[in-house]
C-alpha cells in the first residue's frame, strides 16, 4: 500500500455490512439506480438511500459511483490468498484416480483444479498454495500454466484424514479461501475479491444425504450428514484475519486430540470448537459448482469416459 492509500483506509474507518455490500456492488456496476442496487444487495430502497448518503458524506461514493477512497476502504476486506486441499486419494473416482490425482482429472478437456485456479486469479488473488500428497509430483505440471503457485507437502496424507492437509497450511488461513481442489466450477464469479465475514458456500436443498448445514438468520448453526430443508455444503470457505489466526491454534489442538487425525478439517469449527466461531452461509446455486463423487457421475458429465 502507498502512504496515501494507508491514510485513506484509516480515514475511511471500518465499514458496516450494508456499506460493504453497496461498495462492492458499485465497484462492479457503474451508476446503477437505488432500486437496482436494492435488488442486488437484498436491501430495502430506504436502506440503500440512507447508506448511500452516509457513504457520500464520507467521500466513499460520489454521484452514485464508488470513489478511489471507497475502493481503498475495501482494502482491509481483500482476500489475500487461496489454499487448495489436494492431497487425497480420490478413491471414489477409481479407476481414473489410480494414476491421476483427482484435482488433475480432466472433465470435458479441462483439469478440475484449473477452473478453480482461473477463478482465483481472475479475482486478483495471486498468493496460491496447493497442499499435495498422493502422486504429488504430478502437480508440477500446473507450473507451466500457473508459475506463481506454491506447493505444501503433506507427508502423512495416507495416515490421516484431510485435517492433516490443513495442518500444513494452518499459518496461512488469515484472509484466505480454502478450496477442496476437486470441484467442478461452472460459475467463476462466486470467487469474490472481497469478503466481509468468515463463511462457507452452500445451496438450498429440500433434502440432503450428504454433508449439510442448518442455518438461522444467515449463520450456520449445525453441520451434519443428511437433512431436510437445509443447505448442501460446498467445499469452498473463507476465513477472516481473526478467525484464521484462531484456526491456526485450533487445528493443532484438534489434530493432537485422541482421534484427531480422523477428523475432516471442517469439523474443527463445527464439532470440536463450535462456540468459538460465527460462520455465515454464502448462498450459491447447485449449478455454480459440482462435486463429482463417483466414476458414474463423471461419465454422466463427460461422455468420453463412457466407453
């Protein structure tokens, strides 16, 4: 940051959620009406009007457009890095994964992880770490297209659950996304440049037999397997600076507990330390991102495997 930018960030002060949402919207949409802004931010026209007046008074908005000072005010909420969990066997995708790590499996000609990496880079996030284990040397091929990525080695990927992978990245979680690296991303815009609060991605479903969330007033209250009228969990989350620092300690504590190595990493905040975090649901649609769990599902999406 330049000295001027730092001064403007300090002068702008912190943003409340409505101010943040409107500034982010105005950054991507120039000179929209208050009604259009209200529809896109899920706010009332009255709230939009009041918030815009406050932002204009502080010099963050001028004539309905975000100013440079407003852009600088968003800087504390910028996503700094992305962590990819990519060490596992991918046993449910056998036989394809016998010779290829699941994130490197091609779907309609493109590696699964490429869609995620492309979206991260498009959002201006350049600090990228991939935790690898199974057939780890094959990830070196990514360097040709993505020369700035960095690898973290998980030497115990075959002895512990994916908590062992997040252990390798536990000091990097502040202002960071965590991605399961085997997701098929169809809507890159769900990877945002700015985030206000810690959250998990999920979509509404009438019934789930998989990992899902109970949600109240936008806050995740429970994680479980199977549910009615819940949110299907998607393997993309974001962690603020303060939550990321807490996680670095809680990951180690959970890993060292009896049975800790058998935990999935996202059970740390919902099962082991459930009272330490307030985590929002960030809603998406089922079409935005897909987890391919089985070889049968892969064949349904990519007919070249159906031979």
